[in-house]
C-alpha cells in the first residue's frame, strides 16, 4: 500500500512540475493563446486529479466504508461526474469563446497522461533493474 501512495504522490508532484515547465516553455516559444491553452488545460487536469485523490482518500477509509457500505462507491461516482461535467463546460467555454488555442489546451490536458507515463517508465525500470541485480 505504501508503494501505491508513493506512486500517487509522484504523479501529483510531476503533474505540477510538468505544468510549470510546459507553461514556461509555452510562454517563451508559442503565441499567447497557445500558451494560455497549455496552462489552463494543465490546471484543469491537475486540479481534477488532486480532487479525485482527496475524494478517494476520504471515502475509502475503513471507518467510512464500514459505516456507509455500497453508498461510498455511488458517492465517489457522483462527485466524479460532477467534476467531469464542470470540466467539460469549462473546456467548451474556453474553446467556443476563442480564449485558448484548442491544440494548446489539448497539450495542457495531457499533463496527467505524461505524469502517469513517466511513473510507469520509472516503475518498470526499477522492476527490471531489481530483477537483474
């Protein structure tokens, strides 16, 4: 269980670092709308990931599960879909009002995917090198 927590913490930290470096690179090298898309897209997914992590931590504590039972899963799903609807609405408004460039937004929305990819590569590297030694 401790390994899973370390992995989630790594993903959370790398989300913010990738967003920071991606935003800085975007501001320096791309037009403002594109850079703004990277930053806002990254903020949307990083905040969503953080909120999901907190929701799961709170809801799946042993005392909460034993008290509520099956309603825990439905409560988590309701919160998930509410965040999903809010995120979809924000993304729709950002694109439809031409506030951001859609490709910049897509690049920003890929922050969590990049973090998970990095975490997977690091874990596989550790696994293979641990077996080799």
